[in-house]
């Protein structure tokens, strides 16, 4: 094996991990919303219907924007769409962090969902197109592993912030 072959694979692994960060954000977002719902319900005085809306806004946006990712990928390419997904994650997180009412919270979750939808369709394809066949499967799985890792991190953070609540899961 030549030096450039080994270097190219190391570069691909780093590239795949960086691109797959969207999977971590997706997993973290889906996991953290359940733990934060107790505080959100209290702070915004949410009914069950509004709680469902807060949770589902991300998934609805992800479903819509995953379909929109195909023409965007064809027209602009994978990297610009991944960049757009990253920007949407950041903007949505800022909106949620600064949410002053229920509408702004739902808006932030919808924007994050748009980033999730774009990333979930684009990142695995981008990694597959950049990877040689002998390591393609191992690199594509980074995205899915990071979704799961994001959910684990969210569960740990939820547990840390929920330790003072007496009702627990009951």
C-alpha cells in the first residue's frame, strides 16, 4: 500500500466524520426534546396538542426538506447543501435558544428540521460518492452511528437536568 493510499483513507475518514455531524445533531435533537418537554410545558403552559406540535415540527420539516434535497443536490451539489443544512441547524438552534413564545420555539424546531431533512438525504450520498468501494460501507455508517450517539448524549444531559424533578418517568 502506498503512502498516498493510506493518507487518502485517513482524509476520507475525517471527511466522513465531519459530514456526519449532522447525524449527531439529528439524534441529539430528537433525544433532548423529550427531556426538555417538562420544563417547556411548565414555562409555556403547553397543552398536550402544543407539546405534540413542538415535537413534530422538526419531523414534519425533515420530511418536507428531505424531498427538497434531491433537486437542490442536483442543482448546487452536495457540499453546498450540507453547508446549508449546517447553517439551518445553527439558525434553528439560535431561534430555539432565544424563543420568547411558543411560536418562536416551533419556528426554531421547524428550521432545525429543515437542516435534518437536507442532511439526512445528502450526507450519506456525499460520503458514498467520496468513498472507494472497499471502505464505503464503513464510512456511510458514521452518519447512523452519530444519530445514535447524539441520542445517548441527549439522554445523559436530560438525566442531569431532570435529577431535581420528583415525578420521574411515572
